[in-house]
């Protein structure tokens, strides 16, 4: 199913939330209050790292975010929750110190800051968020509250 979704939705510089046209409509809007940043805000030399790829999956028990952050230590990464159900993941990769005797032939690894924000749905338990990092893979788990289903009562039609 992922192959059917245009790459347009996967490659934005804002939140990388995939639109699923087959899912039911919900009251929350993950793009609300997050305009896509203009290119002038993102330095060109850092743009590859700024667009850190993050997967968001929903299981029956939780929302799970996974970010590939190779070469970063957990002390260089920040996971924060804002009052309005916003998960923010940020960090910084510093450039290597240059030795005047070194000759650089190629520089492809990016450095600089990154910041990603995701608006979570109302069923997220914001006070029970957990994060772990192992081998450059950051995993953030946001447990979900059980959604109560509304009882439907049939009304007899008179007449």
C-alpha cells in the first residue's frame, strides 16, 4: 500500500505524516499549526540532516516513532512534549574538527541541527511517553487511551 502513496507526501520538510485516503476521518489535524518552512530557514549545507527521516506507526496499544540518527549519542538528542499534544524531536550533529594537515576529497555527511514536530491525536497518553536509543535508532513510544465506542440505540418509528 505504501507504494501507492505518491512520494510527494514522504519528502516534505515539515512533518512527515503519510496521508491515508482509506482511513476514517478523525477530529485531529496533524498538519495544524505547522506551516512548511521556507527554504531560507534551512541552510543548504545542512539540508540533508535537517530532513531526518522518522517513521510513525500506530499499534493497538501505542503510537511508535522511529528515527535513524546514526553517529549521535542520546545526550545529543532531545525528545519533548508540548502542552497542545505536540511531540518534538530535535538534536544536533557537530562537524568534525579540521586538522590543517588533512586534505578533504569529499564531504557528504551532513551536520547541523534538526527539528521534527508531530501533533498527536487525542487518544495519546501524554504523561506516559517513553524514549530509548540504541545503535543510532531512536524509538519514542506514546501509549494510547482506549477509545470508548458510543452505544447506538435504535428508535422505533411511529406511524
